[in-house]
C-alpha cells in the first residue's frame, strides 16, 4: 500500500554528485566549472589538480564522488565517463560586520555556493 517509487533523476548512463556549502561566490565557482564542462573525467581531474584556484580542490573531490557514484551505484565504465553538466547555484550569504573609522561599520557578505556535477558514459564512436 505505500508510496510509489520515485522516478530516477538521472538517465541510465549518468551519475551525479551534489556538493553543498562551498565557501566562495557563484561567479568564482562557475569559472572552475567552465574548465571541466564537456571534458573527459580523467582529464578534468588532472586540470583541477593543477589549477591555481583555491576552490578547485573541493570541486575535484566532488568530481571524484561523481565518478565513484557512476562506478559503484550505476555500474558505468570509468574510462568512458565525460563531465556532462557542471552547474552552480547560490545558497546563502553570511552577513558580517567590519569595524571602520569614527565608530562606523561596514557590511561584509560571505557568499556560499552549491554545485552539481553530472557524469555521463560516452557512446562508442
């Protein structure tokens, strides 16, 4: 009698990973996401490993998680994986106070972002 099974959110040849609370702005995170979109998963891992951006190591961990999900949960071939999507969204701003001269204060917003990576098994060409 219970609830029916929910429809899968990804296709048969896809796997995804969702990362929350990256302590950076969406604009900076999207610059890193642009470097891996459409690339082979192994090549994307290498590019992230040698990137100079601070957030690239967190994105690398998220991509490794997506690859592990593809292998363990969906039974996909790791060597044929491609980064199909890398989307970024904002979640919240921490509002802080910075003391200024003459008893004034300045508002500081610490931006926090989320990211979703979808890897897809490439078709044989």
